[in-house]
C-alpha cells in the first residue's frame, strides 16, 4: 500500500543525543515533521516513525491496535538507545500517550519527555458505545486538521475506524494507570482551545506523574495540531531548550561521578 505524500517516516543521524518523535492517532509523521526537522537541524539524532495502519488508508488502521503502535515506538527507542548516550521522547496527542508509556517502562533509558496536547481520555458517550457499536459501524467522522492557522492542514484520515478507536480507548486507560511510574523531567505544552483533546487531559498527566522537574506551557494561539499551527515555533524552541538544559545537566552529573 502506497504511503500518502508527506506521511513518510524520517530518520536523521546526528549527535549522541537522540529524540524519538511520535505522531497521533489517524495522523502521520507530517503533523510533527517540522518539529523533527527543527531538532535535526540543531544537530540531534532524530527518529520519526510511521505507526502501523497510518499514512495509507483508514481501512489499514482498522486491523491494527495499540499494541502495534506501541511496539513500533518501543523498537525505535531501543534503536536510538543503542547509538545515543541520551534519548528523549516527544509526542503529539496519542503520540504523547505513547511517549509517556515509554518513559514509564524504560526508566533511565529516557532522559526526558515533551508532549503537545497529550491525549489521555476518550469521549464518554462514544466510549460507552464502542464495545458493541464497533461491530455495527465500521468508521466515524475524522478528527484531523484541527488547526487555527489559515492554509495549514494535516495529512491524515477523513474517517476513524471504530475498531481502532476501541483499542485506543483501552490504551488510554492503561497509560493513565501507569503515569505514576513516569519520573523523568517533563514538558507539557497544551492549547487553550482544542477541539479534539480536552485541556483536562494535560491536567490528568500533570496530576498523576511522579516527575519532580515539570514545566507546563499554555499555547494561546493554536488548536489541537499545534505543531503545524501559530505556536509551532515556540514548541520547537522550548523543546530544544528543554533538551539542552537536561543534556548539560546530565553531562555534568556524569562528570561528577567519574
């Protein structure tokens, strides 16, 4: 199956500091590619994988589940860890949930986490209907391109497969239970106005993680896909600054222990 234009995965070999960037549900690497490109331009090693079932047709997503999406980012994290001294995990929306689960499971192998509009909950009524409704209705209206900036659009699906949505709902429940295991430095950037993920989802993350180094940034001029919106440059600058600060601190700590 051919990949949609712009939805291709990306890898860049750079310094001994690596960054894994995770895209969202029904989206593609295109939604976070400018973020990944910015980090690569700063000399970092960057991996931006295409999650299974994404970037082609929504029917392909219908036969995948959270285990497939998570296995892909887990594998990429291990690959980055094998060549980099430090690895950070970043994510948008569901990609934020993937990043947080990686942090919960990989401990010191993850040096820090940065998320944009991380998704943690599923709409209540849709969630109630999914266990049975997914066998009646194959797909629902899409959720891509929630962007305030004129002329900016997201490469993703116009339909959401209900079978995959059911898996996503279960994944969010799983990740919420694992958030206390997240201890790494955390940067949470969320839009004041988001028509896909409630701002309360970021509050869930902030209230449940065990991280002591936490930064919260409110994005005033963007909707859900903030990495393609008015606040994109702020996201890029703040997340790179986050890496720079922590990488320097980690290097000093390593030197003290030598």
